[in-house]
C-alpha cells in the first residue's frame, strides 16, 4: 500500500508540474485528488492483497474522481519509466 501511495504521489506531481505548471507542491485541484486517493487507499478492503485499481473488483472512487485518476495515469504512466524507472517497473509487475 505504501508503494502504491508513493507511486500515485509521484505520478500526480509529474502531471501537475507538467500540465498545471506548479514548481513546488500541487495545485489545489491536484491536492484534493491526492487527498481523496489517500483516503480511498487507507480504506481499501484488500490492503496487503490489493491488486492495481484497474483490476480491482470493487471500484471505490466516484466516477468523476476515477476519470481524473485515469487522466493522471495516462499522462504520467509512459513518462515514469524515464523519470522513476524502479517505481514504474514495480508498478508494472504488480499488474501481473
């Protein structure tokens, strides 16, 4: 869970910096998304056995928040291999 939270935080920072032009930290909308995602992860019923959210049988995100997360993942996912290769590889392995 900690690695999943860290991976999402890194992806969100990349997205916010590149799309919203934030130099340090997150813009208010990305900070709200981060807080929401952290709350959802903290209350995940699967915890240690958790797969990636894409494969999860329980979709605990609201549809509009899920759409925002998908947008972040689509943007940051391909860039992760260059900026954070270890996190990217571990995330890909957890998908399998």
